C-alpha cells in the first residue's frame, strides 16, 4: 500500500484545481456544475492510500476490501488535489478514485480517474460499475 498526504478544501474552484494540475487533457465534464469543490469548513488533511489488486475487481469488492483495512472511500476533491501534489504518480499507471459516483453521460455512474497517455497526464471519468483491471490502483482514505 502506497500512502500520500494531501490537504483539501482551500477554497479553489474545480476549474482552478484542474488548471493547477497542468494536465495534457482534462475531461470536459470535470467542472463545478458536476463536481463542485467543497470547502469542508476549511483545510482538511487527508491520507490517500493506493491499493493494487492482482485480479480484476468491482468497485463494490474493492471498497469492501479497503474497509477491511480500515480505509474509507475518497471524495472527488481528493483526486483533484492529489493530482496537483503528486503529478508523477499517474505516470506510473492509472489511479481511480472510488468516490460517490457522478451520474454522467449515457446514464453511466462515473468516477474520476488519473491516466497517462504517451507520457501526458490526463484527467478522465470512468464507469464506477465496470471492473477495474489489474493495472489500476484504487484510491482510498485512511482516517477519514
């Protein structure tokens, strides 16, 4: 398990957070209208833990396994702040944040994912109800 400390809730908008991460590509629907950056009553320190599985796994099964390790589901804001503080991590492989899904395009429940494509960092959305393949690391939070 890899672990990364971040601080969220500094008052920036979703658009400001996306811009600060300096992505090569950012999904057009990761905007305030769909993912409003909450303030949480001020700054909130979080410990992001990345889990890797040696088999394809559903979001539900991954969440159950994470809970058994004392981990909680992340907020979507965790993904935005994580990408700013630790930009190199997604270059090592995709990272999905299993937050409360956004009801997205075509009726799909989406979560924020950090990808790389030919060395370019990307911010995307993927289906919460799909299986996560072994190359994904799934982000959770310790001590929510």
